[in-house]
C-alpha cells in the first residue's frame, strides 16, 4: 500500500501543537479504561499547565488505558492552531473556551473521515471510484476549515453517512480484487458486519477479504488468524489477541484500534501503522 497516510502528519495527533483539548473537551467514566469520572469541559487532573499529560509514561499503570488507545487524527492541532488561531482555552473567555470544546469533537470526526478517504485513494483496486473519493476528500477538508460557528452547527452525521456509502463501495471493490485469481475464496463474502464476536475463538480463522465493519471483537482470540485484505473499519479490537495474525493489506484499520488490541512480534500490520509498545512476546508463543 502506498504510504500516503504516513506522509500526512496533519492526520496524526501532535500533542505539542495542541492545547490538550482531548483532555478537557471529552468526558470519561470510571471503568476499566479510566480511573475516575470526568465530565466534558473539565480538565483531567493529570493535565499539566503546559498542556502535557503528567503521567503519560504511566497511563496504563495508573488506570488510564483509554487514553492510550485514543487518537484525534490531528483534530487537536487543527482546532488549536487554525480554528481558534492559537488561542489557549485557559486564557480565552469562558464562552470561547466552551466553543472550542464543542468544535473539537466535530473536527475530530471530520479528520477521521479524511484518514479513511486518504487511505481509500491509496488502494489500486478502488481506482474506479477515485474521482469521487477525491471530491469527497476536498469537501471534507473544506469543512474542517470552516469558522467555529459553522462547525458547531454542522450536521456531521449526515456528512459521515455520505462518506460511508462511498467507503462501502471502496470496500466491495478491494475485497473482490483480493479474492480474484488466488485459487480460493478465502474470507470473500464473509459478512461479519456488526457481528457480536466478543470472546470468540477465531484462532487460525480464515478471514481474508472479510468485512468486519463495526464487529465486536472484544477479547476475541484471533491468534494466527488470516485477516489479509479485510475491511476493519470500526471493529472493536479491545483486548483482542492478534498474536501471529496476518493483517497485511487490512484496510480502514487505525492506530487506536491496534493500540487497543494485544499482539506480538509475529503480528503482521499494514505499513502505515506502528507496533504498539505494550505488545510483548515473540512469534509462535
């Protein structure tokens, strides 16, 4: 897969260029993912005055696993530096700070769509829809540059629905091409969209070319599974075991999804994604 995404730093979170918006704007509840409750608009107690996390290196140990699997796709720096021109929410008037917190989740959704559209344009099998993908990419980028007032009023759900229809067509083209001429059907035609596969025993499963869009794979055993060319958009991989699994060519898979899973040195990932630092173990274990 061409490395278009890896070459776009604007689609990766840059905490050094952000005012810690995700640590303030978003709510979280005490759970296995977060050690305490925090309402939207209130700074996390771990947020330092320089907008950095005071326990970043110890998030998992301190009970904030949820933070380690989150990525704003570059929305934080876009809102901080462009939408609000570098104004810090700490020193901004309260109504302006609230607007920052309202706008951030909207831009985050738009940037996630930019990620998917950019990846879709890197997929040769989807060449027939590349013109539509380029138009959608340009329009989504235009929306991210709107003034704060317009962003706050944007019907982002409607825009996501339009983009999703295009991504579905992309998925069909890519998965059809993955199965062609390979001598076996593989996972082609295996529609696991939205399937409840929590804790499922899928060790060594042949899921090549399958659609796992929105599938619940929480704590699933995918050890050694063949996930090549599978559509992974929205799959919940929290605590899923990807040890020795092959995700070569898996598409619409994001770094937060991978970070939420478990794996080892034998796990094969798409070239645009990094192996999480908390993954341990060697191939074959």
